[in-house]
C-alpha cells in the first residue's frame, strides 16, 4: 500500500454544522506533508478523525489500511495543539512514562533533544512557559519510531526566533521512511521542508499536490498562494 492515510467520502458535522464535507484524500508514505488552512478550516477535526478521537458521520478513515484503533495508535505519534500533560510531573517522570508505555520510544534520542532544546529534566511542567511545555511534548512525539507523525500547530506557541530551531529538531529526528503531517497556518515557516501540501477550507480540499510542481504551475510560492486564496 502506497498511502499511509486514506479518507474516503468522509462527512463530519457538529450538531447541524458541517465541518468536513464528503472528503476524499490520500496521504502517501514517506513524505513531509503540510496541511494548510486558516483557523476554523477543519484541520484539527481532520486530524482528530485520523487519530480516532472523533468518528465520522459517514465514510471511512484508514491508517495503513486499518480503521483508527489501538492498532493504529502503535504506528501514529501525535502532537495535539493543546498541552495535555499533567503539570505536577517532572520532565524525567514523563520521559520514563513514555519509555514504559511505547515500545518504539527511544530514550537516547529523547535525551539528545532535551539537551539541544535546553530542557531541565528535573523541572516540573507547572513552572514552565507555554512554549517550553510544547517543546517537551514535541520531544515525546519525535522520540518514537512511528510510521506516521501528526503535528498540530507545532510552532504556533513558540516565538519566531525559536521556530527554525523547532523545525530543525523535527526534521532531524523523524524517521525518514515515515510520513510527517504538519498542520499549520504559518505557511512561510514550513514551505521549504514540505514535499506535498494540502489546502483545506471549510472542510473541503481546495488544493493538493507536490510543492515544486505547484510552484512551477502557479508561478508563485506556496505562501503567496495561501495568502491569495485566504486573503491574509
């Protein structure tokens, strides 16, 4: 199978509000893919469907040919937009917890990232800034040997000076035979690391393809196309 994610005629609504509209989407293996759209476009809902945190009203979501389940959680490493860790825990506690819980967790890789990102392993999360907490979550996600990494706004909570460093950490530590799906509205920051991009608006895919081919065809950067499409 060439696709790590298959979305087949997926429809999702909250009460009567349509969020994902009969979507069809394939995400290939071994690619860095940008999932791009403004706030409220459906990015986070789509990501939650892929992770099995939400169920579609209709249609099918497949991860490596399997519906989201305990089986797919073994091959997906997910960074949510919001911090989910317990504030009372030390970084060392969290690292040990993940090391015990996930068979594919690489403690040596985690410690290398802790050092490079200047994280104090003895510090409790409750004393950390929002940006530092997000770095800790990033370390946990990127220390796994997953088939699919899903990062929801991984650079949204850090200052501009730290974004390049965060992206370098991501690229250096993900497994190159895996797929990396990055959802963001900060297009200029990730454009140069993506193989493919997906534009999403109001729950619909409005553009998908190879970054270089889209640039050549449109004669514009992905960032310029995004700003033109979404008037931002």
